[in-house]
């Protein structure tokens, strides 16, 4: 199954008066790694939309082990651990400077048909097919999505090239 590692430096706005990362930000760090994992698995937001599904998070858990501080660099690992009925992603966060585990956790997402909100009792076959592919390179620029995409410089460049 696919797995990713990213490094994230703790910004000032994530810490409290003691320079310790507020506990809720760990979920944001999970999200950074999960985005890279899904993008590398051919399941970025635009990919999901094209397949006709959304994947809401139905469960999340974080076990805090050691603190992160302002300026700390964290290695965040994310990997799929279940895919047949739901997409369960496990996370591990380590401080880069000493390799100390600072947190671990997981999230669970389920497939829902975008057109009618119907819950899929198993992960749809087109999603499983994408998960079976070789991982997509994360070096490529991610697709531009959302309501502001039309005004994004990359989107404008693609539109201009398409009109030639």
C-alpha cells in the first residue's frame, strides 16, 4: 500500500505562549501528510470529483507522546492500512532533530456518492484501481481546484494553451 513522508516546520502561529504546539494542530499535520498520500495515490480532490465520490472523515484519533515546539521540524508519515470497506490512514510524527516519536494516530474516511450522498458500503472499484497503481510523483504541481481556480495563474496558463 502507498506510504508518504513529509517534513513540516512548526510555524509561530501553531504554538502557545510556551512555544509548544497546541494539541489540535496535530490534526492539521495529519492532513498535510494525508493530502500528499491521496495525491500520490491518484486520489486528489479533483480525481475524487471526477470519479463521482467524496470521502468525509468519519473518525480521527491522535495520541500525543512528546511535544513539538516552535521551529521544530517534524517528519510526518502517512500510509493506508485499510482500503476494502473504508480508507483508514495511519500517521506517525517524529522530531527530525532526535527521531523522537511525538504523536501517532489515524483517520477513517468512507466513500459517498457525490450525486446523492449515498454511503458506499465498500470502497468503489475505480478507487481501488487507483490505489493499485504505481504512486504518482509528488514533484509535479498539484491541480488547481476550487472556486478561485479560474483566476489562478496556472489555470489561466492552461486555458491559454488550450485555446491555441
